[in-house]
C-alpha cells in the first residue's frame, strides 16, 4: 500500500496487509491447528489429512503446516498422512488421488467445498470420512472445526487503532506487534461423535 504513512495510525487484521509490516490482530493459527488435531484424535480419528491451499499456509506464516508437522512427530508412523498443499487452479482429481493414496479417515482443511469434493469422489461425510474446517464461517458454520472469533478479532483491531490515535502513534512501527486470538473447537455435522463407531 502506498500511503503517506506518517499521517495514519494503522492496524491490520488477520493477513489483510502483508507489506508494509503493521501491527496485526490475527487468529492464533498454531494454537488453532493443534487444538483441531487434538480434538480429532480425542474423538477417535487416527489418520488425519491436512488439505490446504498454499496461500492459506502462507497467510498463517506457515503455522498451519508447522503445527501439523509437529503434531505428526508425536504419533506412530502408521498414522501419519502426508499433507496436500495445493495451488490454483485446483483440480479435484488431485484431491481424489491423494485420498486414494494417503487414505485419511478425516480431512482437516480451509475450503468450503471440501465436503462437495469428497462426495464427488464417492465418499460419504461423515460416514466414510470426516471433515473439520480451520476457519468456520457462514458457509460452513454447521461443520466441525475451529471458530476463529472473527468479531473479536475485528473488535480488538478497532480497540488498538483507537488507542494509537488517542496516543498519537502514527506512521509505520519500528517493530510490528501481533495480537493472537485463540480459536474454539466446535463439533458439527461433518464428524461422527466417536470415529470408531
């Protein structure tokens, strides 16, 4: 963004602005994916597959993939599933091939069409395979996954911005601070209550 920065107080929310570095309020991506993985294991899912767009992983500062790799380091090799990180344009055949080869019993992802693509592959959700979303929103709010508290992220962004204006803190910061908001796990229609049942 090309602005006359010394005249502005600026706070970014989520990853709305990548450059220049501004103070930012964002979901705690690392905490959120570890929470989702822990809850999926607790329910009984063992082969958890991560299906993520490369841009979403970048927006999380690679926290999604880092958290997933860390989590996998503590489970048996037989339960580890290689993640599917994809680019645009997306071809559902790529997902179908990954499902056949990796054989996850649940897919953790960030796209609202995951359930549609799984059904197109002949799999029933949640009977054959479970789905959990990393950022539940209006188009998938009845799914299982992480509720990111987007309204609270927005409210915290405004609170910080008002404070900066009141204290005359204008211009680009020397060090950009990040305020991370932890998400909340929600069970939903895309998972069985007990995966082994």
